[in-house]
C-alpha cells in the first residue's frame, strides 16, 4: 500500500517550512522538538526523499520539500473546510427539514416548539405541511417528506421517537343527558351516535374502538374533514365524538355548546412524537429535534 503521511505529519512539514526552525515549529504544533524531528525524518525515509536540509544555524526546504509543504497546506485546508462544513451542518441540522404533521396535533404543538428551534438553529428552514397521518406515513416512507409529527405510525419501516401521549375526551352536546357529568362509563354510550373524522385519521379508529366497547353507532353517512367541523356538529346535537387533549385545551371554552367528559373504563390515549425512515442518514438531526421537543411536551403536560 502506498505510504500516506498523517495529518499531524503534514502539519509538522508546513510549520517547519514556514518557520525554518525545529524549535519554533515544534512550539507552533504543541509538541516537543524531538517528536517533530523524528516524525519529519520518518516521512522523508518513507517517501525516499529529503525534504529539509539541516545546517547548524538553519533549516532549508529542498525543492521537493517546498512542493510537499505546499501540498500539505492544501490538504490541511481541505480538511479544515470539511470540518467546518460538518460543523455548519450540525449547527443548522442540514439546513432544511420537510416536516408533515397531523392537523389534529401539529397546530397545537408547533407554536410552542418552532420559536425555540428558530432561536437555537436560526439557519434551519422547516417546511410544514398538514395531512392525514396515514398519508404522512406513506410520504415519509417514499421520501416525499423528511419526517412526520403526530400520532405513532403504523406503517413498517419507520422509526418512532415518542414525545408523550394525549388523553382522549368524549365531547357531547351541552343539552345531552350526560353533559353534567365529569366522567362516565363506556356503557353509558350504548346506542349513541358517534361522529368521526374520515379515513386515514387515527381518531377514526379510536371512535370505532369506542363504538365496539360501548355498543354505540358510528355515523356512516358522514366523515368529518376537521375536528372543528365535528365539534360544530356535536354542538347542534348531531352526535357525540372524541377530541384529543391539546385540541381540547386550545379550542374548547366553558361557554361552548359542547361538554368534555372522561370515560373512566376506556382509557384510550394516543402516543405522539416524531418519526422518520429507518436507517435515515439524517437520524441525528431528527433526534436533536425530538430532544428539543421533549421540553415542549413536558410543558404541555403530555410527556
């Protein structure tokens, strides 16, 4: 195998060419003079060429020594650029993240998360798109987006980084016979009409699970497009539905026409967090984002 000087040996050669004095070169490189002298002698022996002429009063680079020293500086500069580039990448987390989030979670979590990220990584650009969780999982798998934020994915090949979990509340009309109660048993919903978001939303699955447990009925002739539309329909007595914790805190008021109730014997919760493709080359970036988001999850009480 062709001999290759180490980076430290290249630093010694460049320093000696600059200073023409073993002692001064050694001090610049923070090594002892014998160490520097031995290492340069090793390079000369390995390359089969004299790089420096030693005299009692000075050190003079040979023509070959000048050439090697010039190439050494170029190599060291390239390595410095590589290190600077890697550092910049770390400081900006790659410069760009395409993030997709569930509309039932992202709008209520991101306002507490993004300002801190921007302060810490001012050069990072985050493009955000809202979509159904099932669609997001497919696009993360296909590389159309970099990572997802929201309910835990079900699609294989994705790595999930948990931030916490949300409680899920039952919403009933204000004039419903259960509206005055803080908690109910699932059996109290027997025969009730349950409204749900459309396919691709995890909350649809939660509504179906509750209907099975409570012997309630999911409304089949309508699939809601947003939690806001579902909430409005609940308010006018078209049925009951489920609402996740962060949405409920942000959107419900005491004087609303919808009351929130906990179901004491049906403790469904949804895990939420970041997810990305397994073996992604940017896993370190997403882990950093998740660690920053941990504080927000704790602050919101869902960690």
